[in-house]
């Protein structure tokens, strides 16, 4: 597939035959169920050759994989750090609220959620790709979630491969893809209120490829997001929302258990609200998140 991308990109709307060839191959390899994403591993800190190769194979087909290990309850940052490195993820990209080591501990934290940062609350997270507010020079191309402890209830994720989202939109109407590929399709306004996370306004496309793999930048937020006002963009955004909110078998649903993790090339995802046990006392839902400038390479 890399040779095809270098010669004639399937994401170029002027290359319909390249798209059809790529589409056929992509759909023939895409997993049909969330269970097909799961790879059993003994210790994610020390992946064997076969375990690492299988994770890469699943990611090559679906842009994501789920590993399952017996390390439930083990709060060790080496798990995401060493697993990411084993998969070729070398450029860890910290966000302003990450821990000092660049890996984020996602858990209910009143001091962060009170400033409007929903990932640190038990509220639902809408559909998005990570780093949608970043400039092109700081794109998040992959991320890793490792579940130390799940919530007592809730906290389910829905996942959609951006390449499948692209196919569903292009098959419906190539004009949807054209509109969402405009350089000013989606603008994230400046954040000037929080001194710890100040940034300027960031305009950019939803879909971009620049001669290589497809990259998607998206959020379903309706506040603090400005979509290009033309009819074509508005129609494309509405169609994408319909896809994400549908019961399509392409949308995988899973709830990470302790010791499980998601590794992916920045797929579309959301998270349902959750409830921690009443007596959790600092032992509620805990998920480590590591974001990278790299993609997970093929096996």
C-alpha cells in the first residue's frame, strides 16, 4: 500500500481508479467486530516478537488494536512508555495538562475538570480525534490508552477508523470529502483564558494526506468550533455526524478492562459518562494516555 501512496494517492479526488483499488483492499482487511481487534499479551512492558507483530498487523488493517494483559490494577507508567517504544512510537507529545513525564493520568480531577477539561471528569466525551486544536507541525498521529482501573460502570468507548469514515463519506458524495479537505474547513478559536494552555486560533482541514497516510482532524463539539459557512461544508459535517451517531457495524464499541489498552493511529473516538464506586477514595477509574507525533508502522 505504501508504494501505491507514493505513486498515486487514493485520497486524491482526481484519482478515482487509485481510490477504488485501495478501497477494495482496505475493506477486505478491515475487522468486522471489536473482538477482532484484541491481541492477548503476557506483559505489555515486554512484548514478544509475535505479540508486537500481531498488534502491528491489526493496526495495519484497522488503524487500531486492543491488547489484553493480566496486569489489571498495576499503576506503572512503564506500561505505555515501553509498549509505545516497542511499536516504534518515539516522539511522545505532551499536552499542557500531562504529567511531568509527558504521559497523562486520566482520572477525575476537580481542579482540572473545574477549568472545563472534560477528560478529567466523569462526563461523556464527544467524538473527536486527539490534538484537533494542534497546528499541522504538531499533529498527533498516534495515541495509546492503558486502563489501570475501569470505572464501576460506564466509560465505554466508540471507535471509528478515519479511513472508513473517509470511505463512507466519499462513497456517499465525493463533494463531502472535498469540502472537509479545504484548508479552512474547521477552525478552533484561540484559548486565551487559561494561562496553562494558551494557544492561537487554529484553522485547518478535516482530511489531509500530503502524499502519505490519511490524517483526520475532527471534533463533534458545537461550542468553540467554527465550521466554514458554505453549504457544502455544512452538509458534509452533518453527514459525518449522522455516520458517527448511527448503529453502523463500522463503529466499534468496547469498554477497556484493567490491564487492557488501545493503541491506534489517532482514530475517531468518544467516551460515555461513567460512575466510580462510592468508596473508591482515590482508586477510581484510571487510564494512562500517551500521544505521539509518529504513526504505528506495519508489521
